[in-house]
């Protein structure tokens, strides 16, 4: 029963990470520093969950949920940094 609730919790966190990635991709973030901190904190939390599942593996597919969450959290953290293309940098230099 504990595994079922852990999977539900992980599913909710994964959905939250997808929403955060969407907000970063559409530039709808109002408090970017707070959301960046949340993304990095969740990435660390999911990574710790992966290590926990590797050490104490009751069910292997829970490990996959932690791994998906870690990947999504890292993606959200990467999207939180501004993107500068090469053309923008070249225009500023001239």
C-alpha cells in the first residue's frame, strides 16, 4: 500500500514539473528566482529518491518514476536560465 501512495505522490510531482517546464518555455514566470530554486530543489530531491531506490529496491518501477522526475526537474532548471542566441551576441558587439 505504501508503494501505491508513493507512486501517486511521484505522479503529482511529475505533473507539477511539467507545468513548471511549460511556464518557463512560454516565459510566463513572474518570480523566476523562486521557481528556479524550486526546480533545483526538486531535482536534488528526485536524485536522492533514485539513490534510495537503488539501495533499497522494493519495486523497480518506482525507480523509473524518480528518474523521470529527476530528468524533468533538471530540464525545468535548465529552462529557467535565459537563452541568448549567437545573433543577439553579435549585434551587441558591433
